[in-house]
C-alpha cells in the first residue's frame, strides 16, 4: 500500500499536539502516520509516504518530543470529552506493565525482566495507567512510566510508581475512581498508600497470603480456604458490554471481612468459583471499601482485562514501542504517538469519518483507513503518473536503496529509468 496523502484524521490529531513539538508540521504528520500504518522505522515512513520529509528530518523531529507536556495534553483532551460522564459506576482505573522486547546495549531502559507467566525477556518494561469504560468496554491510556532496575540511581519500586501515576492524573483533574490491580500489586504497603490517597482499590490476592477474621493478637493467622469454608455461595452473572455478543456465564462467590498482615484496617474479600460444586476458588479479590457489593468488586476485577486488550491493539496495530531509537526521546515517541492515535479513534471517530463504528474493532477500523488511502494512491497513479510525489516514491524505493537510507535522488533515478 502506498499512501500519497495523510488521512484527514491524522491532521486532526497533529493539530491537537503540534504545540508540544517544535518540528515541522509535515514531520509530525509523518510520525503519526508511521504508527497508524504499523511501520517500524523512520526509513519505512520515507519509503511509504512520498509527502514525508527525509529520514534525517524525522529523526530530528522525534528527538524534540516533550513527553510530560504530550501526556498532559492527552489527559486534557480525554477529560474534556468525558468529564460529565465520569462516575464510579461506569469508569475505573487499571494499572499494569507491558513488555517491549528490545536488543542493544545503548537502547534506553533495556534490561532483563521477568514475565508474569515465568521466563525472562530483554527489553523495556513500561507501567501504564488506563481509564476503563466498563459500560462501553474499552480502556484509554492516561499515563506511563519506564520501570528501572534496583541498581539504577533513580530507581523507584513499582508500587511507588503506581502512586506517582495516580497522583499526577488527579492533579490533572481526574476523579478518584476505583482502581483494579492484579496479584503483582498484592502488597500491604501499596494498600496503605492507596487508602491514604483516598482511592478505593480492587486487588487480586495471592493464594498463600495469611489472613484472619478477627484482629485480636490472640487469634492465629489462617488460610483462605479456612476463611470461606462455612460461607454460602451466591450466583452472579455480569452484564455484557457493548462489544460482547453473549452475556458472561454465571459464576459463584463467597464473601467475608478479613484482616491481612501489615495492613491495619479490615478488608472485604470475595472468593470466586466457576461452579456451585467447586471446593477450590479460582481467584480472591479484596477492597478497602467495606460497603462495596460483592458483584461490583468482581466486575471491577474483570474489567482489568480491557487493559490487556488495549496493549494488544497498540502492539498489533500501532507499532507500539518498536522504533529502534536509542535515546529516551525515541522511546517516548513510540509510546506517546500510539496513545494519541487510539484515544482519537475511540473518542473522536468523527475526525476519521467513522461515525457509527462502535461494533467494529480498532484493527478493522484501521484497515478501512488503509484501504481508503490506497484508493487515493491509485487515483494519483492513474490520473497523474508523473506527479512529483510519485517521482519521490520511485526514487526512495529504487532497488539500489535496499538496506540503505532512502533518498530523493530524482534526477539520478530518471537516468536509470
């Protein structure tokens, strides 16, 4: 596919963020298009888009990004669009890390990290805070930060980074909505900090945690199975979101008020079962809001999966984190631009000429944009085969430039032709 013109939506997104960059507007559109079309290098952008400026200009523009200003602008656009809709019933936060495998000693933030499911990978580890629309079934990126190893001078633990991300979005004007976290964040210290921050949390607890139902020091610590042994199971079926075809299956739960080590306040705990006859739970969730309904606590935990869907869309469709730039600016660029694109597609579909697309996935919508621009490219090729943009594309994609930086040597290309 050859795109000779930038999609109209790209110009809308670029207009929203052009004050954050000090680069040429054409360069900014090229960088956004690079991620929209899933390209992985600046050279690919120059080869695919004849209107794009040179690789050197794109590289220089990419190093002019101010990530903090960019994210504040992104947060402001989200808040302006959703401020009247934000409420704890329909929205919540979620935090998780994602892996960006990379190789090379000079790459920013590259280390050896452990995976949740086991194993080790080489690359960047990015902690991302998202806003989850539980009713519509999508997640929007609000903020991010690169994780660091303990030996790094500016090291902060992942739990402290969660508080930092939340504090910054609250400062931007977002409400203190509930937050859903997986078992990696099962820490009494984090629970204490979230409570002091005034945030209601839903955290999946580890099965080996010691608990009890009475805070008295004379009461011994016990296990989860003993806590819920005599509790009655209750059936629960969550409502389906706008994107789900079938309503979720019935699950069963038991609830109790518990205490855990190093956290002084009581917690509400819910044990979840797949079948009414099951003796073994598949997950346990806790919250510091003792008045929260058990079904609502379980619903919060399930909506955390929407963040995983966001990561999948970013990596499959927007070349998230794939630019091979060595500095922090390049690393920020490959995260911030995909964030802006997916927010625009979710919240401002009219900018892309896609009014009624709630039933379509992000991938399908991007494919429609690609097809539309491919048709425009064909029209240019057929109606005006000597168009300057076509000459530039032919020059940049000449066989002699394979594995080399694309250039605009139009005169030389004509001689070869």
